[in-house]
C-alpha cells in the first residue's frame, strides 16, 4: 500500500470549485440597497472531481471551452484553491499556464531566467550552469538581453517553455501555451515533451489539438460541465469526446 502511495504524483479528492459572479452594471441607490441583502450568485465550475495521476504518466485534459480544464490545472498549481475538497501534488512542480506569467516586463529575458528559475528553487550557480542551454533552446539570440515587454507572444512562449524544462521539475502542467508561436518551435516543444515523457516526468496538458495530444499522451480525461465524463485510453477518450461534442 505504501508503494502505491509513493507512486502517486497528483491526487484529487472530491474537488469542487465555484466562482462568485460579478455583474458589470450601474445600479441606483435603491437597487444597491436591495441587492446588498440578496445572496451572492456563484457559478460552479468543477463538481466532485476525483482523479489519481501516477508518476510518469502523460495525461491530456480535453473538453470544450468553459468545461473546467484550465481551472483544474490552476488548482493543481495552487494559483487558486478548491471551494471544497483537496489536491495533493508529490514532487517539484512547474507550470506553463498563462503566457508570461511570472515575468517582470522591465527585466531582460536573461534577468527573467534568473528570477523565474530561482522561484523554482535553483541557486544562482545552478542557473549559471544551464543558462546557455535555456537561451539556446529559446532561439532568442541577442533578444535575450532586451526587456521582455518588447517580446511577441511567441517569444514569451519560447522563453517560458525553455525555463520550465530546465528546472528539474518532476510534474509539468501545460495549458494551451504550445498553440502560440511558429510551427517549427511547436514541433521542437513537442519533441522535448516526448523526451521528458520518456524520462519518467509526469505531464498534464490541456490542448484542443487532439492530434498532437493523441501522439504525446497515453491517458485522456474528458471534462464536461465541470464533471469527468470519461477517463481512459487517450484514443478511446478522444473518439468518445468527438462523438458527443465534435
């Protein structure tokens, strides 16, 4: 039993997530007074999610926009927290959820490498040893010494991905970020993810590129209206998803 626990990368137990609805509307004084006494409205995004992801698994979360996939990834990173339930992540985690999140716009790309990698626990000496590899993979060249506020969305993605794969994380979470940038770099990222998969990293990815995730992932989890509709072999899950939502 203990060995089974040690093999778990992510454990999601009865997780619910609701968001308070905020309406952008001007109110009269009377409406404000009446509304003040009304109960707040909430939208339930996730409803009783229970999942176990083992170490070394490469898992795709699929579903239509608004189904709760990205919210679930954010919960795993502790960017936000469940309304009910809990999530346990075993191992060092890194994520690529929002383009440029964690970058200081006035810092150069090089400075942001040190800033970001230190957040993931690397020392300055450790970053020194891998900075050339990070810059090389990003293909930013001399732009690495420009402020990142001058970067295009594709350049942001190159830098963010290059840092994320060089911080020795055991769990990697990715949300649609690979849809940004040119085909060459997308292919390069896919090949790197395949390499990481074969090195026993745990990867959870959200993507609408079903062909790509079918090649990369072994397991698919289809989420619809905040509930898990299917969890199984990636090809079978994609077929069922397309049949019902395609």
